């Protein structure tokens, strides 16, 4: 089964995830949401599965550069709008396994899910 790995090509964490998948001969398609965008339905599905607090990357520079009003009173709807407007705010990577997703890259979690 081919999986889909969502993220941004130049991200260091993405490079680690891609290397891990390739080293373990796991077939995947790469979706660069910086160049290809991301759809609202995917973001809502990920937020429903993991919580918007996990999916929204508040530690990244894109989020930190927002004005205080944009950072205030965030709920899922506002988080989805922020991520649609600036996909760099989506935590990376998101690995779609078909019926569920993994957010972020941890080798032990990938090994447990895909090993």
C-alpha cells in the first residue's frame, strides 16, 4: 500500500521522515503543501483525529510572526483558517496511512506503526 507523506520539501524533519521511509523500503507519495496546497477537508480530518493543538505548529516562525490578534482565541475553526492561509503552520510531517494519520516524525512511532 502506498502512503501519502504531507509536508514541505526543504524541512529538516521532513528529510528525516523521507529518509526513514526510504531506508525501510516503504512506498509513499510526497505531497508538498507549500507548492500543492492543502484542502480544508484534510485539515479538519487531521484536527478531528489529533486535535488542532497538535496539527497547528505554534513553535514555527510562521506562527510566531503573526500579530497578537491572529494568535488570540484560537479554536479549531480559526486554526484551520490559519493553516489554509499559510500551510507552513501545519506540523510536519503528516503521514496518511489510509484509515489514520501520524503527525510529526519519531522513528520509534514510525517503526511501531509501519514495522
